[in-house]
C-alpha cells in the first residue's frame, strides 16, 4: 500500500528492480491509456489501475484516466484516500482524464487511493457491491404505501393561458472567469393576467455545454463553443414547470449558465458565487424593466409587469447551490472582489427550491424558506448532499423559516430537465443512474418496478415546485401538509412515492444531538459523529449504502455534527436523551421526531416517553417506521418524520415548560435506528424575517516563499455584520491533511478568526504549499466562501538533470545501470522518462526473455510466450524519480543469465525530462554472453 506523501512520492516511481543495491532505480512504465504503474516493493505499494504521474508545462500531476468518458455532471470529481480529500482535479478536454498538481495533494497517507463524485466511486470496473458480492437476483424493494391526498393539489394547471419568449443580452464578465458568461433567458408568462405578477427564476445545473448537431454523442464542456458546435439549451429544460407556474399567474424565466459550467472547475467554490452573480444580474435587469417598462426587450413588453417583491428561485443541481448563494448575497453583501454584481438587491426572495442540489460549502441560508427535492435514484449527486439545506439550518438563527426535504423514490438526477433526458433533448443525453446490465439494480435500473419514467418524474417535480411557490410566495398554508412531514400527497405527482420531513416553521424547542449550546447526555444509545473515521462514526462499513444526513463536507472528522445511534438486540432497551437544559413544549400540539432506519426494513416500532424536570413521566404513544426502498447504490438511510401528541403529557400534569428527558423504547425485537432530532410542533407557517446575521468569507492569499528566513502571513477573512456570532473553524495541516477544529466567536466585540501561517524561505525547488482553513456557521452567522488560506509558491528553478553511465557493458546476470543526477537537491521528487527505442544497425536487441520476468511484467499485459524486443513492449516508457532530498538515483535493467550461447545484445533508451524533452542523445547498454 502507499504509505505517505514522501514514501508515496518514491513509491509511485514504480518499477521493481530485482537484485540491485538499495540505491537502485525506481522506474515506472508510462501508461498510454490506463496502464497501472506498480510501486517498488520496498516502498510498499502500487498505484491502482488508471493512475499515473503525468507531466505538463513543467508541473507533475497525479492523473487518473477513466476507461470511458465521464459525463459532465454536477457532483464534484474528487481524489480521496482513506476517506480524506486528496484534492479536486482538473478535467481534461478528452472527458476521461483528471489531473491534480502534486503540490495540491492534501493528504499525506495515500492508502486506498480512489476517485469519487458525491460519494459514488468512479474508478472501479464494478459499482460497489456488484459482481460476485451481490445476489444474482436481489428482490425488488417494497415501495412505500400511497399516502392520503392533501386538501389542495398545486400540480393542477391554473386558469391563465401562457406565452413564451426569449431574450439574449450581452454577456457579463465574472471574477475569476476569463470568458464572458451569456445573459440568455426563456420567459413563460401568463397571458392577460392583471396587475403585477410574482416571479419564478430557474437555474439549471452543471451539464455539458456544447454539442455538434447530427453527431450522436459528441458533446463537450468547452466555452465558448468550438466552431461547428452549438450551446446545449439546458435552460429550456424546465418549460413544463414554467408553463404550470405561468398558468397559475407567475412570470417565469429560466436562464442559461453554460459559460459558468465551462469554466467553474477552476473556482474554489465550484462556481457558487459566479452563479449567484449571474442570477442577480438577471434579477437586476428585471428590476430595471419593472421600473422602466420601455427599457425591456420588445418581446417582454407584452408580458405582465413583474413583482420583484415576490420572487421564488429554483435551482437544479449546482444551480441549487447557486440560488442559495444568490439569496445569501441578496441579504448579506458578498466581498466585492469575488462578486460579479455590485448593485443592491431590489427584490425580495420569498423562498427557494433545490432539485438534486450540490452544497459543497454546507452553508445554507437559515432564514429563507426552502424545499429540497432528493431523487432516490440520483446517479450524479449520489450522496444527496442537498439534505444539508434542511439539516444545516438547525440552531443557526431564529428557526422560523420552513426547510423541507422531499424524498422522491425512483427519480434520477437528469430527468427533471427535458434537455438532459434521452429522446427529449436536442443534444446527447443519458440516464445518470449507474446501471449494470449484468447485475441490474432492483430499484433504480431502467424498467425496475420502483423507477419512474422521465415524464412521471418531471410531472412530480413540477408539482412540488408549484407547491413551494404556493406556500412560500402565495402564503397558502394548506400546502404545508404536502411538504412538512404531515404525510399527505399531491395527486398530480402520482404515481411517484414521495416522503417529506422538515425543520423550522412552527417547530420550536427540541432535542438536538448537535445543539450549538452543547450536546445532550445520551444513555442506552450512542451519540455519534456524522463524519468521522473509526468507531465514533454514525455509520460504518457494514452499513450498505449511505445516508444524506452524513454527507461529507471538508474535514475528515467534523466535530459538532451528530446524531443518536440506536442498536438493540432485544425489546425494552431504553434510549434516554437529556438536553443541557429542559425543553419548553408548552403550547405545542405534538412532538415531531425525525428517525432513520435501515432501508427495506419493516415495522420498526418505538414507545415514546417524556419526563419533566420533576421526574414525572408520560407515554406519548408508539411510532412505527418502515425503511425506505434502497440498495447498496442508493442513499436511503433517510430520516422519516413521525409525530406523537403531547396531550397525554398534559393529562398526566407534566410541566410542559420543562421537559427534561426524551425516551425511545424499542418494541421491535432487534434493529438499528438514528434519531436526527425531535421538536415540539404545532400547525401553521409563521413569518420568517431574516435576522441580521454576521457573514464570514474566507479568502486566499498567494505569496512567494522567498530564499531564506521565515515570514508570517495571516489568512484573509472578511467579516461583516452588526452582531456577534459563532462559527466552527478547521485548520488543515498542509503535510498530513489532518484538521483541527474549534469554535470561534466572530463579529463586533470579538477577536474573530485569526490564523497566522509561517512560511519558510529556501533556495530549493519544491512544491507550492497550501495552508488551508474551512469554516461552518454554528450560531448567528452565515458563511459565504467557506474555505481559503495561504498558498506559498515555489520560486526556485528546477534542477538540471543529467544521465551518467554506471554499468553499461555487463555480462548477463548483472544489472545495467545509469545514474540520473540533479545539479542540486530538491524538496520534491524529480521525474525523468526513459523511452525504450529500437537498436539501430540490425544489431541484436535485448528481449523480454533476457531480463527479470517480474520487471518485464510491468511492461506488458501478459508475459509473451515468445520473446519480443524490449523496444516493442506495450508500455515502454520508464518513469524514474529522484526522491526529495537526494542528488541522484540509479535506473537499472536487471538481466538474467541463461545457458544459451549468443552474441552481445543491446538495449537503447531515450531519456527525457518530465516535459518529454530529450536529455541528450539516446544511450545504450550492452549485455555479453556469460558462457
């Protein structure tokens, strides 16, 4: 296994040299496709298939190349090792290759190197759990029962006819993006609707940007589009949703963001700030047109006047993160240097909808209502990290805004957008769920009983978008029961099975495992960490599948983010939760609990009791939870909301103003469950004015390391706001990748975030060094840019590389040796390539039979039965590394002695530097017969 950064840097130099001194070469075949590079035996490991060290423009990269193109999606492709983030690679134009500069490698321990996107592994031939480890024909999971219908159905079309038009304005320049971003929108509005009309703005997610008409499958992420290709009209994929809302009286606009999708790989936040800037540029134009209708494009002058005081934002995938940041930036001004819209907000965003969203920053806006659709068969943002839009708001602010999660069984990621749907899109499109034909998923593979068709899914999505509009913008509280865990369905979404839960709204004091005031005391169960290595984690390797509640953020161990894990072997094992101070439930109707159980389990039951501060105890009722349908390819450990009435406690004369304990007693014989939280609840949707939160943004300072001495720099942090608040700060060690966290007060009257970094200067060539920090809101704060730091750039030239002969005329059985030397030592490994080339003049060439067979095995897929010249092996480029701190290393070719009498044989190399520029003329080695 690969043991550590320094060991790994040597290990990946990779071809085992047999029978040589410890100073022998570390050399590796350079793979033309996805050839594995095998680590030196004494370094202890191998690079997995598809990985190599590649060089470009004088920089070494950790490179992974997929056997097939990886579709451009919304989940961020990440290199990971042992569960920790190694870095975010840059995608290459071929759609298959991803590269991370070695100086940006964060983790020191690179065991279990892998490629992931939202928790889904990309670098395995089979999906986790597939093949022999999966049952040949697993049973189809049982779908949830059909819920009773609600009193209203927001999916029904309204009374207005609709009109459709478009606008295309000059593009805008956004910070950090070299190319301009388009200002294009498709508008669907109600015809002849009186007065000002509320506005719904849609933003699509990260998809391929350009396609070549008439060429099946030819799409790219280029921007601007190359000659002969056209922009993919992703913004036109929500026309059905727009027409539904327009029939109900909304002016709707869906905007194009191809210019961001084609450039956001280089943005530290994945493009969230850029998407916010684009949204606000559009809203700014709509505000201009509302104030001066004659200034609007001619086609828009016939649409009803927009009421910018009533705005709903709808974002799909990375668009979901974009609309969240747009809300934040509208309420709390972002740093000017990072922002592409400098004017004040002239609009009021009443709510947001996030469809299969990303939330890389784990930074939801707490005081604006939201509805998040979680597709149960999402193959792109597979970890359903959008759950953080709900969970991440708890305890941060006043808690009055309703945040709803809508789990849609059988929905994938793409089919909410018709331009991402095969058979409906103009450009190439696909089903994002990773289907294995040899082992189809019984829930999510095409044709499975629980899988929705594209039209069914889109209709269900439109229904819940309309539900959010009617609740958040229209103020119709009758819709709340469809989205807040009450257990009612919208018939227009049929046959989709949809489950919901929520936080905020008329939920008040509760039992919160990650209470900012301190965790509760737990007996009979375990207070667990949502993200952590080892035994403190809420879920372990033995739990198949994943949980949206435990989606990874940044540190490998995230303190203060918890749940309560129950694991019982017999009924009657009481789990007791005691908060730091008693809970006030007076005036509430029920206790609402969010509890997750393993997928496909049934009839998990708990008796629910409470005790007041004086010790009086009352049973509130018994709850039953059936697990969601799920497989090892879904994120189905999702908490369902159950409620028990508080009336029994009142009848028992408990002091509902001082509930001191919550008890869950399993009635089932054995099982597992996770309590996310419990709240006192009553019907209604209260007003949720935005609190004056303190905003925190982390910047990045890039400095030169210098030639000597130490210089101290401070990580740039911008804090704005009139009130003090709390964040959790993580400082990441640049050498080990490990993080340390602590709570920090920010805002007026506090010391704030002060992280100083000491940079040592030297005259040795080495990696850039990033000293990173990350922050998350805890109380009274909102976080924009959640990560940044100080990057110390190497400012020394690369040493010159020379190749010297050591033993180049030997008797068979002895190794040929060349010494690769540096003009001076470096603080990083220096790579040299040695390409096996034909021997000229018809002279005999060293063959695969003349060298050690283990050595040969690294150059071929299979050792040939009949020997072939070394210059004709499939993988004939050897990579050699001079380890950091050393001046030279020997490259050796281990020859073997045989019994045949033969003439002298030759091998020839062309040495090159890591830019593949020749290092002098080719060199030769001669091997003479020993008999």
